[in-house]
C-alpha cells in the first residue's frame, strides 16, 4: 500500500470515529442544551418583568413624595409653580394654545386638600389626547374631572399630513391633590 492510500484510510477511520463519538457522546447533551436555552429565556423574561416592576415602584415613590406634605420637606418650587410649569410645558410641547387657567377654591376633606383649575385650551383632537396622556403620566396626582370640546375659530395645517385639522376649543377642569401626613 502506498502512503496516500494509508492516509485516506486513517482519515476515513478518524471521520467515522468522530461521527460515532458525536452521535454517542454529544447527542446526550442535546436535551441539556435545550433546557439551558429554556432557562435562559425564562430568566430573561423575569429580568424584564423585574425592570418594569422597579420602574412602576419608582413612579409610585415619586407620586408619594410629590403629593404629600412631610415635616421638614423642602420644596424647590411651590405647588402652584410646579403645576403651572407642567401645564405650560405640555401646551408648548404639543403646540397647543393656552387661553385661560383659573384656580378654583381649595377643598379640604380629612387629610386631602383638592386644588382645582379651570383651563381653556385650543388644539386639535389628537393633541388633546396627547395632553390627557401627559396628565395621566405626570409626577403629580391629577384628575381630569370634566371637559367640553367645541369647534375653534381657525383651521390648522397638520405638519406631517396634507389634510387640515380643525382647531378645537377645549374647556376642562383638572384637580391636583396634596395629602397631609
């Protein structure tokens, strides 16, 4: 036999041995690999859930500290300043027009003081929906207790669409709350 034939026989035996080894030894670990992948997916999902819960708990923590009066709590801005800043930022971000904002008399029931505001805005249906979403997600506890929508005085061109959007006049009442400890 020649060297090349011996080399081909050795390579053939090595490939056959590798295939037998792979089928006999590595295939036993296939189920373990599948279990590890399943565990990785479950752990990844649990971490994502934990992150969401953590963010929600931080939001609740912010709500408590922004809506309660604590002894020795130092406010950088008064309650009214923070509210007016929030409203003007929302209106500005959404390119709405703030017509009026009038505070109503505060009402105290037990430990909770309710501060109401009558607000008139001008914008379109979509910006009003986004405004409501911003109110819902604010760091202050606010409730939109009533609103009235009527046709506005002018028509606006949508920035991203070629169709005009009707301007609406929106009258609403928002309440904010302060809780005494």
